[in-house]
């Protein structure tokens, strides 16, 4: 039996639906999804296995012009996505006209590997607008195959996945067939807590936060987790905790529910908040948190 395998890397502006698509393909919530920009900070692999194929999907941070060291590292993950792709997915949304970085856009239009341009969120458009957008992108990226989709509603997602398999090279699997991702358990704990902070806090707070799981003890019926929420300033610490700890408690309760669904076990989650001054601009701290590797 011929076996296909390859790397399929998803790039695009912030908030176009890259993480939603990745999770739809994998059938698991691997990437966090919120309405805020820069939700995805790392390059996250999701692995989809069949008897005769293995698709290694890669969700990347939304393309931005970096303002500080953390964002530089995030764009480094995007650059790496061009280097090992067998298929490149360039994702845009209805009404979008351009990629926010010209150099990245030139890499897409001159790509020697297959490019699938996915026009997402078509559930928010009408037929006339859709046809106009398809024409616009056909002219801008003539080397791409264009698929109108709704990642959230699942429209055309199976068709895109089928086309991906068509385009993959013949190859043995890169990962064990029962593996879902390249990330460890602690990564998903950190991301789950960070998602709740993105959802419940405003302005700069979510972007000044990093999570570190300090303890992870798995017993037969329960997992005991201790995680620290790092912020850059004392004032941010107070906001995260909230009046009599109410805000932090809400984050913990919601994260615990999601983690119980993810791990299929009872979770005991303990969270506390710590100040780590200017960690986003500190190379040593960024390496510690898995950036700049």
C-alpha cells in the first residue's frame, strides 16, 4: 500500500480562523481560539492519521509587524513554516485585501510548493461579494488553488482536506500513528489557562501574561496541577486576581472544566500570580518559555 505523509503549514493575518481550521482538521482543540489578535504565540503541530496517510498540520501566529522581542520570536515561527512545508495554506477572510507583511506575501506568490488559498468566513458574505473576492485573490496569488470555506461551520473543510492528501508526497509517517501533537501536556495546560485570560481580561493584560505549569502529578483518577500566571507589573497582578480573588477563581474554574474534558480525568488545579518584570523583552525568559528556540 502506498503511504503519503507531509507537512501542511497554515499562515495568514491574525484572526482569520487558522486555529479554528486546525482544530476542525484534527478533531481536537489543540489551538486556543478567541476574538483577540495574537492568540497563537507558538507553532503548534496537529497530526491527522489514516491507514495510508499522515498529515502534519502546523498552526502559526498571525502575521504582524513585531514591536518587541516576543513578537519577533512569534514571526520566527512563521518564517520556519515556509522552510519545511509540503503544502502551504494561505488563509484569508472575506473582505481582506492584503497580508500585513510584504516579504511574507512575496514568499507565498513565488512559492514552488502547492499553495491552497482558503477564503474563510464565507458564512458572513453573499454570493456577489464571494465572487468578487475570489477574483481579487486569483489575481493576487495566481499560483494558488482557491477554496471558499467556513472553518467554523465546517463548509468545504472535508474537500480541502481531500485536496491536501492528493498533494502530499509518498512517504512513511513522521510520527507514531497514535500521536496527536508534538506538544507535551504542560503546554496545553498553559494554553488553556491563557485562553481564559484572553477571554476575560481587556487591553494589555492578556498580552503581558505567560503561564508556567510548575507541577503535574497524574494519579489513577485525578491529575494535580500547580500553575503560575506571570505578569510584568504589580498592577497587572492585582487585576488578574480581582476583588477577593474572584477573577482568578473564575479563570481557574473554567480552565479546570476544559482540562477535565481534554484529559478525561478529574483535575485539581491550583493557580497563583507572580510578577516577572518585562519578560516579553528578555531573551533569557523567552527561551525559558519556549520562544527563540
